[in-house]
C-alpha cells in the first residue's frame, strides 16, 4: 500500500515538473487585455508590465510599434535592440 502511495506521489511530482518545463513553449500572445475601466492594456517588452495604452510611452523599434511603462524601460530596450 505504501508503495502505491509513493508511486502516486512520484508520478504527480514528475507530471508537475514536466508541465512546468513545457509551459514556456506553449506561451501564446495575449489578445487585447483591458483594465477594469475598459481601457486597452499593452505589455512593456522590457519589464513585462501592463500599462493602459493611453498612459504608455510608444516608440518604433525596427519598424515595429512598442509601448513602455517608463522612459527607463524604453531606453534600456532601445539600447539592447540597436
């Protein structure tokens, strides 16, 4: 009986570990996220913070529009993508 319980626990731990390792591979881009007030939220590519599109700083990098939560994040992102 104890062997069966240990086997079940080991199976559960193995399943959880494999699922956690595969999670980044299954990451899909979020559709438009909205705040409680109904504003469209955008994700900062530097720090992954969500910011209302009206409050975000926007800039074009390599022909693509990006939104940032602060000047610091924008400048760090630009420096890394020159």
